[in-house]
C-alpha cells in the first residue's frame, strides 16, 4: 500500500505537506493549486488510502455507528429494509461502519447496552416501534457523551432529535388525492389514531361530510390483508353497501397496502371495476403495489430518506453541532387503482 512518504518522495515535497493536502487540513500552510492537484493525482495513481484506524485513534472516534431497531410493518412491506438501506448508504459516505442490533422489548435493548458507549461507537440511532419506557435509558447515554438520534413516529424527548413522518399527514394526503380524482364519498379502512384523524381532516378541508358508516372498524394497528377483505365486505354488505351499489360510494383509503390489496380483490370478485366504480389507495408503497392485479396507488413514509437524514444528523451532533428533530414529507405514488 502506498504511503505518504511515497507520494512526497515522487513529487520532491515534504510528507507534512502531502498529509495536510490529503486530509484537507492546510490551515495557514500555503500550497498552490497546482501542487495540491499533483498530490491528489499521484495519490490516486499509487492507490493511496487513508489509514482509518490511525485517523480514528488520533481523533478519538471509533468510526462505528450503533443502530438499534425494533422492526415494524408486515413482512413484505419493505419498511425495515428501506430504513436500513438509507442508514447504510449514508454511513458509507461518512466512512462509518454499522453495529446493528434488533430488539423487541425494552429489556432486550437494555441487556444489549453493555457495549454501547463512547469507547465502542461514535453515536447511536434507535428506530422502528416507539418505546416510551426507553426515554430515560437514551437520555442517560446522551448525557454520558454518546449522541442519540431516533427514527420514530414521534420523538421521545426534545433532547433526543427524531426523524419522523406525520402519520396524520400520510392519511390526509391519501384522502386528498382521491378527492382530487373526483371522489366525494370516501370510505376508510383502519382503526382509531392519527391516520383516521388525517382522513377526516382532508374531508373537512374539502367541505365534505364524514359519514361514520363509511369508516370500517378494526384495531388501530391491524394492517393485514384480512382486515382489508373484511372492510370491503362490510362496505358491500352493510348500510354503506347500498350506497356503493347506488353509485354514492366512490373511494377507499386503506391504512396499509396489505389492507388495500385485500379490499381490491374483494371488490373485483364482487364485480366492481377499479378505478371506474371505486378508486383505491394504500399506505407504505410496498412491493404489493406492483404485484396486485391492478397496480395500487400508495403513500410512501420515506424510510430510506429518514435513515439517511438520521445519519447526517448524528454525524452533525457528534461534531458538536446543534441538531433538532425534523419531519419528512410523505410522497404520493399514483398507479392504476386511483387514476
């Protein structure tokens, strides 16, 4: 492997100057643009690489980011994969390795924390399902000098910067899209919570009434295919069903793509045409959207972007910069089901 000395000897200059140019640390040292270009060119020709271990030893950095994730979403939704891709891609830009731990309970997080400190990693990212009971644990790590950034639906504490997507905005955007497509009697599959609030907010903004008969009951976090089937059957068989068949029901917002596909299949089996008779949209922008009989419109929660942002925020915090929580805007993906 080429060394700084090899480059300096080839160019007839000092090792110190070569080091300062390649480390972007010239300070008050003067070096002409021509000399700096020659140094970088020769370093590339010789295949020179920085000794990351030596740099870390000198700076006190470990060049390792800890990542603790409580996986969320259903298998196939791609949420966890997109999150980890974003973290991995951005960490690579900062020459950071990743120490990844999956957990489900707070006790599992705590039992894995023996190796979590400034001596083993530069910072910590915690993402996925939100654990309010871990607030004190993360604040303690932060107070001990290990910077922490979270990727959760809502921040745990103002001292723990978070990267979120507003879940109410996710459903509001989905409902607003159907309204823009001409829907005026829009049903919603899903339970109580911010997504139901977002659905109702979009109707209010458009001056449309909320018909509780068009809100299909289910548990708040029950995002599976079967719930979509039951929701569609409820709309077809219940009081709302007569509205649908009379042409007074024209759109459905499902709280997940699996639910949306379940509803889509049920509507098609009942002889309804999608999107001619009813327009349909899901949430997550998963692979299901392209695999269904009619491609499914959906809202992305931007997990990859959130992973990237979390790494940037963490590296800023490690560098001593002030970091605040951010809210990422969800993204609409329009396909056949709502055109």
